[in-house]
C-alpha cells in the first residue's frame, strides 16, 4: 500500500491549501483510493491507495506548485481499514511520516520510504526517491508555456491537436515540447510506476 503524507509549506503565513488539495484528489482519484483523502492535522493531508499509478500521479500533483512537503510511505497497513484515513495505521503510515519529515530537509521537498514488518526495507524506495527527484527537477524548470502544452498532452490530445488549441504552429509546439522535456517525462512515468509497484511487492514478502 502507498500512503502519501503532505505537509503544507509555510502554513502559518499562507492560505489553507489542504482543503482544495483534498477535494481535488477525491474528485480525480476517488475510485482509486482505499479511503477518501483526509486532513490529519491543521496543515497536513494524507492519502491511502493500493494503486502505484495513482500514488505517483497524486505526488506529482502535490509537488507541482512546491507548496507541500511530500512523503511517500510504502508497506502494509492494518486491516480492516477504519472509516477515515486519519484513523488508519501500520508500517506504511510510519514510513510516510518519516518520509514527510525528511522531505522538509530535501531541496526537492519529497522523500520515499518503505517499511515491512518486522524490519525496514528501503533499497528500492531509495531508487524511487532518486529517480523521482530527477523528474521533479525537470518539472521545476518547465515554463508556463511548457505546462500549457503538457496539460493538453496529458489530457489525451496529440501534439497537432494541442498546437491548434494553443494557436501555435506544429514546429512551435515541437520546440516547446522539447524545451519542456515532455517526452522524457511521459517516458519516465511508466518506469517509475513499475518501480513503485516492485517496492510495494517487496514489502509484502517475508523478511
């Protein structure tokens, strides 16, 4: 299972962003969550899912604006699940809390940690954190124009359709996609998803 714990950056001096993030995540990914996204503290959001693809997508959503420190915890959870995420527990939750704490000291504001009973198992999680960190650096350097094109392509449009919607030529769209490293990101997503799945699988194997 995947637990995402996200702490809002500078929450004491900025508007509350947790409610909007929680509502957005439930609306977009609700069917893929084990329980609805939940506020676990004044400035903290927590998400529980068994879907590696959803976990990665939510992480990329939360890190895009750099307004959250995000920790991904991977491991077992105690069952049966309670009615609310904030009431759930288990190694994945402990790992997410530790990861969120480490994320506050990381330049990319993200950390990944795995844990299985009775001991930790972090090698694949370290790999996932390193590769995801590279992806976040690429995304942080993307211009607003690059994000406009990326969002259209991510929504299912091809590059020609996206160019027409943006009112630019096909060569201009191609140059914008290259500058934004969109092709590299779209190729990295499946690989990162598989790595997260493998990490989750390792936590479910006997020590």
